[in-house]
C-alpha cells in the first residue's frame, strides 16, 4: 500500500505602521462554510493542545489543515469519507457546493499591501511512478492545489524541491519542512503553506518594554517575560459566556486582519475558557467588541503584552483521531480509491509553524480586555498569565492562525 504524508507550514511576522482606516465589512461570507471551518478550527486547536505531552506554547494554522483534509476527502469513500467530512462539517453529497464556497473564501486569503501580506500555497508532490485519478487531480485544483511531479526514489532531490518551495513562500523563514527520512515509503506528499506578515496599526514603543513576572492560572509566578506596553483605544469586551476578556489588535490600514487575545477571568482555566469558545461564534465576539467601541469610543486601554516567539513542529494524527478521523491513518481500513489507482493511506500529518510577536507587529500575539462597567480613565489590560490568541481575516471570519501562550520566556 502506498502512503501519503501531509505537511503544513506556516509563518507569521510583522513590522510597524501607524495609519488606520476602518471600513464596514461585508459579513455575507461569515455564514455557511466559513462558519463550519471556524468550528473545525476551534475543535482542532482544543484537541491539539490536549494531545501535547506537556503544556507548552502553541501556534497552528487551522485553515491549512482543513484544506488538505478537504482535498483528501475528494479521494475518499466509505467510512474514510464519512469520518473526514463529519470532522470538516461538510456533507459528502454536497462537496461540489463546498468547493464553490471555499473558492469564495480562499480568494480573500491572499493580501499584499504595504502594511499586510498574506500568501498561501497548496501543492501535491506526486511520484512519477504513481498514477493519480485524473478526476481527483482536477477537483484538487478547485482547492487551488496543484500536482508537482517528483522522483521519490531520489529522496534528497525531492525533499530539496519541497523545502525550496516552502522556503520561497515563507520568505526563507521555514527553510526545512521535511528531510529525506520523513518521506520514506511515500509516493505522494501534500503540502499547505501560509505566510503572514503584518504591521500593527498602532505599534508598541520598544522603549517601554520591561521585564515583568508571568503567572500560571492559579496566580503562581512561573517566569518572566519582556512585557510590551501601549495605550490605545483598542476594541475590548468582557464576554460572560466565554468567561474571558477579549482584546482586538488590528493590523495595517484596511481593517482586514486582526489579532484577538482572549484572557480567562480569575479562577477560570485556559482550557475551560477555550471550551466555552466552542459555543460562541466569531460574529458574536466581534459584535461585542463593536458595541463596546461605540459605547466607550473615547476610552483607552493600557495594553501589556509579552513579546514572544513560538516555533512548533507537530504531528496532528492523534488530535485528528480525537476528532473522529481514524480510518485515514490505518493501512488496512483507509479507502482512497478516487485518489489513486493503488491502495493508499495517510501515514502522518505534520504541521510546522513559527510566530514572532514584537513591538512592530506580530504573527500571533495576546492581550485581553476589560469589563463593560462604568470606567474612568485608561483601563489596564495585562496579559501576564496564560492566554489564547487568534489572527482572523475579517471578511470571511477565517482563523488563519491561532494558539496558546502558556510558558514564559525572555524573547
């Protein structure tokens, strides 16, 4: 049986910019498939952090994982198809409609301005001896995924080609996604790459960054961080059903992408807060932030946010099994007859990501919000304990990147 290995590579980084424009956004793309991808994203983040051997910082791009699974679903049948589509929140009989909706979403995931860059690439490296079904290749193109011939008997050349492509898309920040040993016995490698570089609309002043303590959820000091500071009229809200404060930090000039930082209320664990998030929608959160901004437009927030860098290289197999995708990874049970002429299964799904959060901008960052009670003067929002962060493309409400900051370090 031939095996497929799936790789996802992500990179976020940012620089500074002050100008800001906030046009009204069209929310027609927030429902339907976009909302279902959002639900998948939240569940994936939840199970990925639970699957880690120890509590550690995390960065992941859920939409790249959704995309490669959607492509695999086009080649699947029987229980393999049912398990994948159930996790993806799509109906097997309506895959064509899902592809059309995806194309509308995906075109917004490419941005290149002088303040924000969002680039993506999906590719299948196929061994020259392995025949894929023509219909599968054609359908994969509808997910903007293209076939690149490769000679897997020459693993060094093939890994060099894969790594060169990933390095090009991520501007050299992820120079090595695979090595020759990682593609042994494979005839097909699926890759999904996402690169984000954004400038804060209102950057932090580096001269105000100081060393500060960082605590666990119980209030015990567990280390120190370089804490950035900025006073600004950030949108923020205390969302009771989430049991957390939420702060929005915008990127660039056109209000297309923002970072949401979710800080659990006192006595609420990060896992419990994120579990609550599964019962909320991004539209609800952004609406709460909008109401707050309108009611308290003149209020400023003293935002204190750690400067940090996170690099992760994850095998997502266990997390996806928790989400019900089991047969895909089983050589005996996997059914991918619409993908290749020979029996095929997926051996691993590997996800590599890197994020930097600095005064000028960030890839993933954190902060939190304040209560919506009567307020006098600037509020203090201090992300000095574990928090969750999401980078959201607001036209489609797509969670492009997300993760958790648990473990402090002096970056």
